C-alpha cells in the first residue's frame, strides 16, 4: 500500500468520527441526544445544494463546502457560542484542519483547505450560501426539537435568522418557523 492511499484511508477513518460526536449547543435547551456533527454536515450539504440552486450559486461547490466546514471539530470539539466567549475557536479549528489534511495528496489537500477557508472567511457569494445552509440546518434541527417539547430550542430560531445573508435563506427561514417538522408526511397517511 502506498503512503498516499494509507493517508487517505486514515483521513476517511477520522472523518467517520463526525458520526460519533454530538453537537453540544442544544444541550443547553435540555436535548439529551443531539444530532451528530456528521448528521449536521450531511443535511447542511443537502440544503446548501438546494439553496445554491435557488441563489444561482455553485451548487456542488457549496455542498462540498458544507461537508468540510466542521472537520476541524473532530480534533478540537464542537464549541458552542457560550464557549466562544472565552476561547478563540476558529484558529484552533483551522490548525486542526491543516494538520488533518497535511498528508493528503496535493490537489485534495489544497481543495479542502481552500473550501474550508472560503467558508469561514465569508467573502464570496458561495460562502454566504454555504453558511446560510449551515444556519438553516441548525434551525431546522432546533424546530424539530422545539416541536418535540424542548421549548428553549426556540432561541436558535429567534437568533439564528439574524445572521442569514441570502434572500432565499430568509424565505426558507420564514416558512420553517410556521411548519411543523412532521407536516411533510401528513398527506401520506
């Protein structure tokens, strides 16, 4: 086995930890079993793809940006907003991402790093769409939790929408606040 394939396999195993680590912020709302970082990243990518189509942005690029934006959290943890009052989270996450990608083949390493930086720098339309998808995913999760009795989860809906940048995301936010998480299957009965 070449060093290149070994490094890729090790990276893939590390990415698997996204399925095992939970989002920690919603624990403040009393949620005992929040979604995993992997579940979050997957739905954020799916939302990002659709949102990018609505916004006439790069759908595939946005989706991949959403998939890669939290990989540093595997090594440093998911720091919620309260923790970020006391810690400089982004530099640690970026250092972790740099270390994670160090041994990847050059084109892949540069692509992951570039997408990660673009997402977090928030200077392009694609990065705004990806961030809006990330926020919408968190708000959808909060709405599901609210509908299931976690009343404090409403705070994510009250506050998260203030950061949305695209018109399409703002429209989706308005709709999600008035839609029960289970409405989609009502007509299937």
